[in-house]
């Protein structure tokens, strides 16, 4: 439901632009030019909203149901904005092509002086195309992928100049003009806040690496606060970067495996990519800078007290915090499926059994795919006949989460009762 509220607000923002545009269209009829104007208005609003979604501001999570959902919508909105902005010049060209080919060419490629605003618009579009192609279709190292996002603001700056100076419906319709420029301004402020001035305005805390333990290709890290202690809910995640020789300085998301009442915090990472592999080089006493916490993947955020938790591999990490926070008198009941290939990969199983002993309301079920095959919703339904009355939490490889969500949907469980954590950066 919360996710739908955010999507609805985005749609209403686009509809608002169309409503303000309608008085300008009276008497001109419906034409390719009209549709090109609508496409441009929706495109620039979505582009601006995309920068707002990238700020990681906490209030956004309330509209979309967690930061991971915000980033999923951010991805969709970015592609949709590009499509609308691509349609804009194409429809203009078609409209003027009906007059003459020369007229269409002059509109799309005007003289550098009289048509400078058009060239800014074309520059914005080409910049957006280049950066989105690099982001979506080229397998870049994470640091380069993140760098491309820093240049996205150039597209919005060029597009804003285009809106300011182009002779069009926006320039003559002042309510619409101020409406569009308001979105552009907020988008540019969001870009400055997160990308250019983030080191000054984004709130972060500093921790020191206290202990490091490596077991079965998983690096567990315990950190001690240097000043203010981080406040969070069990199951939430943070963005963290380390100042340590051999480890790149960009920040990455990791679920917290500690509990909110502990003095220290802890994370665990499986060596599955370039960055997580280098965490083995981390030294004690290294400084870590942390932003967060984020996410709504927590048993205390769910509406139902009876829950099913499904962890695939290193997807167990948010459940460690949740399991350790479970108490026998908290009113919750949970069954945790710990899905791994073989027993030796279940490196946190003894800890989870200890949590289960401390809280009889927590049941831990190890599930080994090498002998039992894939865990399915039908298997869960056989184990828990009243599964439809539970909220379901899933964290693991994306194909596993997608498949299980679909299976539970087919058994009648609505998406509003299925929670998943979908960050997977290496």
C-alpha cells in the first residue's frame, strides 16, 4: 500500500502538468505537436523526480515502503523519463514534416544563435541517453557505475535551460511555467544535496573496526562507535565505506547483523565480487563512515505478528539481527528457513539455534538444496498450514526472491504481505 502511495503521487504530479497545459491547447486541436508538448512536460517532471528519489531522504521510505523500493521506482522512473523525452523531438519533427522536410529539419537543428535553447534540449537528451546506456547495458565496475550517476545532473541542468528559454507553451503559460520550473529547481537542489555537496549535508557517523573474522568466504566485521551510537531497527541496513589500504573508498550497502541494544554494530559480507573480496584486507582500527539506517525490512514494521522468514545464503544477514532481537514475550511468532546448498555453508546456524532456545516463538528450519532441491511456497504451505495468515520476509538471490514471491502470489498471498530486501551490490 505504501509503495502505491508513492507511485500515485508521481502520477498526480504528471497529471498536474497536463491539467495546467490544457488551457494553452484550447482552439489548436489535437496534433503531433500537442502530444510532443505533453511528452516533454511528463519527461522533465519524471527526470526531476528521479533526482529527488536518489537523495535517500528518510521520508521517501514512508511513501514507497523502504529504500530498496525507492531505488526500484527510481530505476523505472529514469527509463520512463528518457522514453518521454525521446518521443518529444520525434513528434515535433513529424508535425513539421507534414509542412515540409526543411521545416522539420529547421525545428530540430536550428541555427546556433536563434535556436540555442533547442540545442540545450538536444544536449540534455544526448547526455541522458549516453549515461543511461552506460548504466543499464554496460557492465561497469561499481565505482565507474556510480561515477556515471554524478554526471546525470548535467542532463537536468541543460533541460532546465531549455525550459527557461525555449519559445513554447511553457514560456507563455505562467502557471505551467512555474510548475515545471519548481520541479526542475527541486531536482537540481536534490542533485546538489546528494551528489555535489553530500559530504557537507548528508548526516553520517564514524565507527572504528574492532574485530574481523573470516569463515567460509564470509567476512564478519564488528565496529565500535567513535562518537554517537547508531539507532536502528533489527533488519535495517546501512551504507558504509572504509578508510583502509587496499579497499576502495566508495560506500556499499550492508544489512546490520547486530541488535539495536548492543554497543557495537556488525555486518557480514560474502566474497562474491571485487569489493566484497577486498574486505578480507580490512585492518582492525580502520575508520568506517556510515550513513543510515535504511529500509523497512524488519519484523516490527509488519502488520501481522505471525511471520515466515526465508533466507537464501548470505541473505541471512538481516534475519540475524531480527532473530537476536526476538524475545519470548514480544508477541511475535516466526519460522525461519535458512536455505543453503550444504550444511557447512550455514555458518550462522548455531547462533540461530541459540536464538531459538532463548525464544520458543522463533523456529529455525535449515534447508539444504543439494539434497532437498529448491525451497518452494508449496513446501512452506505444507509445513505451515495457516501460512496465508502470516507476513512473509524473503532475502536472498534475486531469482529466488522473484520465484518465491510469484509462488506465494499464486497461493493467494498478496504482495502487501510479502517483504523482500533486494540490494545486491558487489
